[in-house]
C-alpha cells in the first residue's frame, strides 16, 4: 500500500512513524517532508501549497491513501482535489476546514448553536475596532480572522497593546488578507486543555487530552511560539469534565457542522479553557495539533491507518480506538532566538539509541550532512507509566541530540505535576 502524507514538520513525522506500524504499508511519501524524516518516508520536494503538483504526484505514483496534515492545504481544498481523482483521504474538505480557516465563521457557529465560548465582537473596519477597545474590558484578545501560522492571536494586557494589534493586523496587513476581519473577544482564565478527536461526521472519538506550552521561556514567559513542548494526559481534564465537553461541545460542534452542510471528517482539534463556570472553546483546528500530536499518537494502541480509513469510510463507530493508560512528554528543541530571528545550517546529530523517540521538525541535508533548517528543530518524546517518569525520560532524550545554539525549556510538564500533587 502506498500512503501519501502532506506536510513537513514534527507532527507529520509522528503521523508517518505511526502509519509505518501498519504491515500493509509498503511506502510512505512525504510532501515535502524534511531530511530528518527521510529514514521513515520518501521525501518529495513538492510544496504543501502546490495542489496541482500534489494531485499529479498522487495520480502518477498510484497512491492508495492520502493524509493532508497542515491547515493551509486543507483550507485550500487539497482533500477535495484528491478525492475528485478517486484518492481516499484523511482530512476535512474545504467547506469543513473553514472551522479553522475563519475565526469569524467558527465564533458565529458557536453563537448560533449555543456552544460555550468567550463573548466576542467582529470587525471589518479598523476604525470601529479602535473605537471598541477604548471601552472594552482589559485584558482582551485580538484575533485575525484567517490563517496566520499560529501567530494571529494577541492577548492585549493594555488598551495600547490592543490598539497596536488592530493596526498591525488590519492596517499594516501583517498577515495579509487574513486580517481583513478580526475578532475581539473576552479574555478567559483557567487551565488550558487540547483535545484532538477523530470524527467521521457521525460520531466523535476524543483522543487522550494534552497540555501545550506556548511561551518561549521557562515559567511561561517570553513570546508565544508554535509550542515548546507538550504532555499527555492533561491532569486538569477529569472524567467529569470530559463527559461535560462531549455533551456541551464535541457532539454539538459535529451536529452544527452537519446542520450547516459542512460535515467534518478528519481530526477536529478542540482548544479549551476550563473556566470557573465550565469548559469553553478558545479555538478549533481542522487538523492534528503540533506538538500535541507528538505526545498523543505515541499513546495510541490502535492502528492509526485503520482508524483513519474508518473515518474516511464513516465506519468510526465500529472501529476500536484505544489509548494506553501511561503518559507522554515532548520537549521541543529549538534554534536559539526562536520565535524571532535564528540561525540555520548547524550540523545536527541524533544518537542512534533515541532516533525512534525523536520527531524532526526542521532539518535539511547540506553537502550530505544533516543540518538545522527551522526554528523548532526537534521534538524529543518519551512515554512511561506515569507523568513524572515520562518527563524525566524525555529530558534524557534531549541530552542525546546535538546542534550548536540549541535551546529548550526546562519546565515542560511542571504545571501538570503541580496539578497532580
């Protein structure tokens, strides 16, 4: 069986490693992939945004199944294009991927169907938005409507910060057309939880919960990043809260998308805030999160490809999806300076004994040598019977990867351990 995975980061490497566990798989093509995952997939230098080339490759190489992992090609209709050519896919079609592609759409969906989320206002005029933040409660959250590489959200602690965010997004067009509209919403407080879920439009099967660490520096300080590490399961996400989320958020979201004629099939990601008055949705993603995937999939006992195919065929209700009772921790090793400016091209070595525990996010070959090629370079992941052991083991993996100017947080999972006390 030939499987195609669209994407190039640590999330895709985690998906590929898991797909390779299925004995029916002969080859996995990664488009474009990266040099660090070349031992697990055949990397093909085709951009995730070049849908014509992706479709032509899939047709020309007899691809049996495709997994479209990143947000942009999903929103742009990559699944639609592949399915039109008779290639079954894991991932939502464009009309469902809008749940991440437009924050205005997702907020209005939640409002219409009574799904708990932060109070909000939508603006298409910078002038109106600037007027609004002169009197709205502070802190407040300013969000670009469209995709912005995970950087289109500003938590404004002051009115001046809110005004600067509006000008940057709407007038300076920092994120292009993604900032033509913005959402300004209530600032929520409480523990954050990420819950990835499989859904075929008929049932929702949540995966094990996780906790991301977005800030660049220890103690949750510094700039927001794509994620500096994750742990699973999230101790704040109790069985009682999980039951409430299924009833108040997960199933209502699936039903709402069906009612809108936008049936969602794939991985639907729920970013939640556990507020004093109950769980609320901070954001939806239309795909596996990064780096949440790097702790969730290692805990999956069931065969990933089998589950994905059940989603595609709308047979999820009759398919077993099991996770282990253990815990996982992923520590991201980044290039010093990330998420600001950083140097690339540093020779990168991963000791043989930990290669199966390292997901490569940013690497390339330069004159036959593996070198760094991104801000987030590696995800060092370990699983264990309990969270303290998983965290300890993940940091032991970190010690066995090497490149100049490597940087990582030293407190991934510390907040979770406090919750367990």
